[in-house]
C-alpha cells in the first residue's frame, strides 16, 4: 500500500514538474515573439516617411515619385496641377454661375461667383490623387474636411466638376470620411462623432500620402529599437510584406484596392500583417467586381484580379508579383509584360494561338490586350465645353481575353 502511495505521489509530482517546464518554455517563446511584435497603435506609433529616410534613403527617394506618395499632399503651389492663370482658371456651371481658381495672399482658393459677384471662397488645404487621371481637393473648416466642387481632369488638362458632383449647381458640403482618408493617407486621428465615424480630424495628427508605414506597419518601436542598437542587422518591430502569407500580402493592398467594402471596425485599426477579414466584410469584393458582367475598373482592382483565371490557377500570384511598390513603374509595358512572360511560356503550344502569331514582338506588350484600359463609371466628370460627361480610362485588373467588348476567360 505504501509503495502504491509513493508511486502515485511521484507520478503526480513528475506530471506537475513537466507541466511547469512546458508553461515556462511557452512563456520564454512568447516573450521572444513579443520582442519583435508591433504593440503600439494610434498616432504615437507612427514616425512618418522622413524618419525612414535616415536609414533607407534610396528607397525613400524612389517612393517620392510614386502615385502612392502623391495621393495626398499639402495644397502648396508645386502640388496643385491645375492652372490659376486668367482664362484657364474657371469652371462654368451656367452663364451666370462659375468657380474661379484664384491665388491670393493667404493661399489658393476656389471662389464661387454668381452674376460676377463673389459668394464664397474655399481654400485649398489638401490635394488628393497622383494626377495621373486627375486631382481633387480638400477644404478644411475647423477640424472638419470637405471635398471641393472642382477637380483637375488630366486627360483634358483643364478644370472640371468633381466626380459624382452635379454639373448644374455648386455642392460645398460633401464630407471627407475616415474611410476616404484611410485610402489616401497613412494615418489620420479622428475627433468628435464616434470611433467608427469621427466627425473631424486633427490636422497635427495626420500623415498625408500612402507612405512606408502603410505597408510596413507603424514604425515608432522600430526606430527606437534600432537607434539604440545600431549594429543590429535584423529588422525588429516592423513588417516585411514579403514574409507574410499570400492572403496577408493581398490584404495589405486590398485595404484600399477592394472598392466599397464595408468596415466592421474603426478606420486605421487595420495594419500590415493583420487579416483584412477581421476589419471588413469582404464577401462583396468579387461580386461587386463582376456583378452582371459590368466591370467597374476603378477601386476594386483586387476583386477583378481574384476573378481572373491567372489568379485562380496560381498559389503565389499577388499584387507585388507584377508591381514594385517602391518605384514608379507606370506605363512601362515592357517591364510588366516581362512579368507576364515569367509565368507564361511563349514556346508552349498553348501560347501559339492564331492571335498571338499575328502580333509582332508580343512579349513586349501583353497588357493592352489582356488588361485593356476601360471607361470608369465612378470617375466621370463634366468639362466646360461638353454637354456629356467624360470618363477616365483605367487599366482593368481582370486578366482575360477581350473581344467585341465581351469579357471571357
């Protein structure tokens, strides 16, 4: 009997000891993981692009030329694309109602005139858009922000009404939401309203442009650690998108390139390395992209890509397979086509179609045939000299065979 009791006690003690060793080991492992986990959030967690330039100068300087960087900037003269020159600075709604873009001592303004009498002057505060298709503008009133009624339309090189605005009256009260800024800025801290829908934003807690920290995560901890450990070569407290899973890599881009997805948590709480599905309802991404065969090429590039045969048949294809995030590669057809050819064997019999045989130097431009530019229904504007709206031409991210305007795989 004593032997059995001793044996039982020894077994229990051994089991407890083993459990304690396991728990202790887990604590050590978790501690190690926490040392390289970004734990901060909010404005204090961000440092801005200039801090990144201290160690990554070449990448920083290349990024300044990208559409991501240019997507929002302070409305300084060098950043506003439209003309303020007399004769080129006006958009007319009617013979009696027009807006003039004017440079005044205190800044740049869109000024509403009715029967040549000034009614309202709205100051340019922020430019929105890289200027490739156009550039819109934001006015700040207190801590609230509003989209301005006139936009610069690049294709026509002239002022137009802003997309979605009426062409027969001036609209001055369209608010800029947190979701707008989430795609056109790195960070903006809300004020007033609710956490999900703040009414305003703190101007001194806003980081314009889609910068380094949008794709790599907030960098305050990273900068603090490496400033104190200058000889440390392994990047700490920062996200390397290349090390993420395929879905998480897509999620980084999908935050802004999934169209009108519905958020389930407050804007700016999603950061690189997290799962987009924890912050947004993603069910509509593909459905919205391909609904009734109507393809809206603006905004939902991720949904269009997901619906493509190339994407479905690959286990590795992501946005970064074709796009270099740090460089301005726009309109470099040869470069993009080379990336197509890296997956498609031009010597394969399946590649030698009748159409392909008719194309000279086919490997230099796959893009115009399989990802053609199409008219956007979302970005359509009225110009001074036209009665009908003019649509922006945007590259489709549905990779397919386009014939007679019918979309097929």
